[in-house]
C-alpha cells in the first residue's frame, strides 16, 4: 500500500482497517532507510498511527499541522510526497530532518527547538478567525516539550481566549532523556489511573439512560462528570487552563484516535487530546533503549548495533570525565542540564554524584537563573547546555548572572557547526550574543587536552561568569595530561612562529591554520599561528605587538561573522586608533547554513585550508609589491 501513497488524498481512499497494515509498512520503511542515513528513529516509530489518523481525518494543508520540535515529522513527510527523498535525509542539499516550508505546502511551521507549537497554534487560530476562515488548527506537542515555560504561557492565553484549536499531547514519557518534574508526575497519574477511566465510562453510560427532560438536567449531568474528575484524579490541570480534556487514548489504536478527533470537533473552544505512545515502537532495540535511539547514527538492522567511527574521544566525553575528576575534590560543583544529561556527557557524573546532578527538563531559562542563585550561595554550578539552546536563556544570562557577576561556569557544547541537525541547531551565534555582555569571560580550546585545563580554569575562576565552548566532534588525539592547571585569563598561545602574516584561530580552526602553514612552507611563506583561546578578554598585549611589528592578520572562527571574534579584534584596533593593517575576517556569513556534514558546511562558507592559503598568498603578494 505504501507505494500508492503520494499525498494525503491517497490515504483517504483506504479503509480504516487497512491503515494498520500501512502502519507496519511505514515502520519497515523507516527502519530500513534510517539504517543507512541515521536520524530520529525512535520518535518517529512512536507516532506512526497518530500521523496516519491525523492525515486520514483532517485535511492538510488547509487544516494546519504544527509539530513541536519537528523531529517526529518523518511519517508526515512520507505521506506528503517526499518518500522518494529519504535516501538523502539529513544530508547536504537533501531532505531536512525537521519541518521545512521550502519542501512542502504541508509544512506550515518550522522548529528545531521545543515548546513553540502552542504559541504558533494560537497565532494561526487568531489569524484564521480574523480572516473569517474555518480551517482547523492542530498542534502536536510531546510531554517533554510541555515542561517548557513557553508552552505554559501559550496554554494560559489559549484558555483565556477560548479559541477553537486542537492540541494533541503525545505522551511517551520521554523528551530526549526521561522526563522530570511535576508535569511528568501529573501525566503519569492520569496515565495509570484506571479507576478514573472506568468510573468515567460508567457515569457516562448511566447518564445516557436518563431521559432528556430539559437543560437543567443536562447541565447537572455535565457538572457531575466534572466532579468525578476532581474526585478521582486530583487537579484536572488542563481543564483548569480552559481546555476540554479527552483521554488518555492509545496512540497506536487508529479507530480510537479517529473517534477522539470526531468528539473534539464538536467542542467550541480549545481541546487537548492526551495520546499515549511508545517511543521506538516496532523495533525492539529502539523500544528497549529509546534514549540511545532518539537520534541514531547508521546501524545494522538485525543486531541493532550502531555504526560509529572509531577515533579520539568526543569533546563532550572529555568534558564529562574532567568535571567528575574535579567534583571529587570540590563539593561545591553542581552539574545542571536542561533535559540533556546524555548529550552533554553527564550520565556518569549523575551516577557518581546523584545529588549534585540537576536535570531541570526543557527549561533553559529556569536553569540559568537557578544556577545564578546557587552561585550566590557559594556553590559552583556548571550549566551544561548546547549553544543553540543557550539562546533561549539569553535574558537570564544577562540579567540574572552577568549583571550580578555570579560565578557560573557555562559548558557550551555543540559550538560551531553541528552537521545533520542543520540550521536550527548550529552553534555559531553564542560568541556574538555573549561577548558584549559585561563580566563575561569566553574561551575555546584548540584540542581536548586544553579543554580539560579550561574546565579547571572555569572552576577556579571566582570573579564572575565564565564560558567554555567546544564542538560536536572527536578530539585531535593528543595526549591528555594528568595534572590539571588553570590558564591565565586573556592569554593567547603562539603555536607556530612566522613572519609577515599571523592567523588568529579559535578552537578547531587552529588545526586548520596549522595545515595551511604546512602547505605554505614549501612556497617560502612562513606564517605565525596563534591559538586565540580567549575570545573575551582578548590578549591585548599580543594584538599591540602584532600591530607594532606590521603583521597582516587573518581571524579564523567557526562562528558568525557579525559580532564574532573577528569583530572584537577590529573593535580593539579601532579603539586604539591603529589603522592601516591588512585584516581579513574568516567566519560564518550572514545567513542560516543548512544541514549536511560539518566538512560540507565549512566548505560552503569558505572555512577551508584552501581558502586560508589563498588569502595568505594574496597578503604575501601585496606585501611584496609594496616592498
């Protein structure tokens, strides 16, 4: 049947009974295709029936489907004409792993961060009503995303305005990591309370037998049903927010889902349908460990063994092991993460120091302010967060941490390009949005050994907030020194001596600069390579010395050109009224770089050895002409 489905209209030609067979075909397709490309396997296996039921009942794209985060949209993509592109999933110029408007008219809302769908649904419902249209608005949000503060803000507004829209709560007890918090516990109570479900059904059955004798009895009956909810399940939170609550319903039972959609359509106002799904359903390895299979690398289908490149440890793992090492000697250290204990390399830390590992769920803003308060009380909080997710806590970083000059260490993972996750996850903006904030110190290591020393530096630093950013790649393979030491704040390191031209490189770009130096040496060109490991403060003494000696300069960073490290160098020279230097800033230009490999992303924006060599050759030629 799958080969016959090229658009949602084709799906509607099938009977409800046939949809279960189609669901199995879809799972087989996903398991086979993602074994080659990798991708978000477990989330998509869990929403197969739900997505089928949505497209079967509603009328996309007239009816608007809004997927929170969007990594669970593979089935949606298959049913809307993109099945033939799955061989290119998450590859350069291929099918995006998230919702992408440019791909299809059925993709109406783009997101790679969580908790945005309810606000978007409210906006679309408002626009619909203002235009006098009648289409339906359906938002799909996971129970993990529901912990985000923005989701609660939206629920509050939706419940107040009473706009007609449908929220489907996809409850699989997971975001990326197991969910935490009061909302998680609340949903668990509803999920497991069979007494409530049975009693509710019995009351409804009894009420149907009472002859209709007027509106008063009908209203009394409705109040009785509501009273049963409060009596049997404490605090019907969603109904207090103004939603009509339906569920919980088996998210793998298509007839039940269709019946829920039908009932919801009769409600004049917002509806929340609570759907229970199994993350990874239909593939045993993914069901057994949905955390590992949330975002999978290529794998062997039969064994479930993931195919990973062998090499030096990831920067993330080096961070985690170093923090454990320091925490053994310093009881002030507390690790904090917004729902990313595995992705941030903190699982072993959590096992060893369970009381000093705080997972706040998808709540980046809360995590930042909480860290500020802990630092104010003499603790040493380490906020482990992806660069792209730190964007969500910008106000708290400025107002609560930097303004109060509190000793929070930011461990910023996925700094720079991130590869297949693409534009929503690129960590190229944190330099620009952090370096202009007073009291902030920013550093980035050239290799995994220097990362260890930077973590030590951050723990020892007691003069305010400090950040270390590191990439989503394997290390360089250097030896890890046993003894950790603090680095002098604002100090750079000359990696190679040279004359005429100096490359000021940040992080992994140091290795690229050294490769360029090797290629230029046979041409008689010797360049100075500087590890600009402190992005803020700059090594002003070295910058003044380079200007005094008349060096041509290239700044090299895997971050945004606008407001980045190179901008900081230009600002410094302008402040010193030093002019006439030849300076080239090489960085990420002013557009969103899409998915692909990190190598392809660097090549697209010109962060390559070849481009650096050409720039230095150009400098050298101009210098010789002047001579």
